[in-house]
């Protein structure tokens, strides 16, 4: 998969250089359905976007947010891929209101996040790995809501709190319930605390 990723993700210039443009990209694989490549590419980009300079370079590209939304829509029943896409969103939006605003500005993107979260919740009984995707989705929502009022408003309009309450009150692992509670808190819900375990 790593060799395949190198063919679709241009990582030249990941580090700032005055004479070289920075380029980080998500593969255009929606038609090809190359799930293993999409997963590996998003996992690599997720790690790179832990760096603030890489976040900025990533967001400078016009088609990045539409590709993230497209990946979530296409693969929302594949928890191993959605975990990486949502994790990439989590890293992008951490202490970065501009990234949250970019996600809000992409029509259907926040709805795709909630749909992926709901799909992962439905998959969790059949596939325990879906809990990791759910946790990343909760953390992405929390990161968006905490520093971007526009994202918070849009998430509330989409009833994100309903999805988060169902996760918090489920038999999910404690770390997942805690992530849902944190997202509820930063959406402004007063009853965000998990029920006694």
C-alpha cells in the first residue's frame, strides 16, 4: 500500500522551502474504489497534519475539503477508512478554526461527518473496529465546535447532539463515551456528563 500511496500522493515539498511549492493531496480514487490505498493515504496524511505547517499547506489546496467529504460519503460503511478520514479531520481542526470554517463552507461536509458517525455506530456490534472511527468522529466534532462558532451552529442545526447522546448513553467503551461527552460539552449541552457506569 505504501508503494501505491507514493504514486497518488505527492509529498514533495512537505517541509517548507522557499523555492519549492508545498503539495499534499488526497488521492482521487472514488471511481477506482482503491480502498487500501485510500486508507493508507489518509493515514499518512493524518500523521502529517499533526504539524501546523502541514495543516496550512494541506488547506491551501482548493480541492482538499471536497475530497474529504467525498471520501466520507463513499466509504461511510468502511470503518477502517472512515477512522482515517475522520482522524485526518480531527488533526486538521485541532486548534485550527480556519480548518473548521473550511469544513463548514463545503456543502454537505458536516452532514457527511454525522452520517459516517451514525454508520459506524450501526456497524459497531458487527465490527468492533468501528468504535475507533466513532471516537475520531466525536473528537472532530469537538474540535470544530470548540473554536468555531459557525461550525457549532451548523452542527446543532444538523442535530449532532442527538447522535452524540446516543453514543454517550450506549454500551460503548468508556473512552468513546468520554469523547462523545466532550463533544456535547463543547456544543453547549448542559447535560453532557456520561451516566454513571
